[in-house]
C-alpha cells in the first residue's frame, strides 16, 4: 500500500499543468479482422482441397488413403484444440495449412517407398511392410525437427507466433499418429482384408 501511495505521488508530480482534451476520436470495428480470418480460412481450404485432389489423381488408391488420413488428421487437430480450449487465430490457420502439407509429405514418402518395392516385383503385402519400415525414420526425423522449431517459436515468439507454434505442434503429433499408425492399419486392411493382389499406387 505504501508503494502504491509513492507511485501516485510520483505520477502526480510529473503530471502536465494543462488538462488533456480529446480533439479527435475514431472507432474501428471487428470487420477488418473478420475479413482477414475469412480470407485466411478460404485460402487454407482451397489449398487443402487442391492437395487432396492431386493426391487422389496421382496416387490413385494410395492417394485416397492419404486423403482420408489428412481429413482424419484435421479432425483430430480440431478435437485436441477444442479439448484444451485453444483459440483458432489467423496464424493458427497458417499452422493448420502447414501441418496438412507435412501430413501429405509423410504419405508421399510411404507411397513412394511402396511403389519402389512393387517395381522390384514384391507382393502387395511385402511392399507395404517394407515401405512403411523404410519410410518411418525419415518421417520421424522431419516431424521431430519441426516440433523442436515449434517449441522454440512458442517459447520466444510473440502471442501471434505462439498461436502458430501451438497449432503446428498439435498437428505434428496428430499427423504422426494418422500418417504412420492409421495409414498402416488402412493399408493392411486393403492388402489383407480385401485380399488385393495388385495395389494401385499411381
């Protein structure tokens, strides 16, 4: 309480002798912010849609599996963010778009490995096993490296950068789960459950 009194005395001693009179006043509504969020969300949706379309056309069945994993990744991201009551900001939308790109990259690595194994004459089952085994460490290394960068951004960045980093770190965790585990389960079901002898990977 004494410190508060001392602070009041200092502030009053340095107060200007003339009163401050407002000459101009402007009010800015939330329209500009809404437009930015709307434009960012539209850009992210268009980018994600184009990526999903390309994967489905280029990699055929494997591309459809990758698209399903990307959508599952987005669903898990939103669920985790809702569970922790995280706000979805404009930098957060950028983090989601980047996470989708990384999730697609993981699926591309797996699919290309499977394609290489199939070209060597291996069966669909053996190609899936070898493809996931050889692509795992490349995926894990890239995701962990990006996660460390997200931790640094969250620790030292501004609030906007922290929102981006938080979304990015959540997305990395969900993309590892969907890209490695869920994708493997889906491929195993295709080659074992459906007994597909020729796996279409583009």
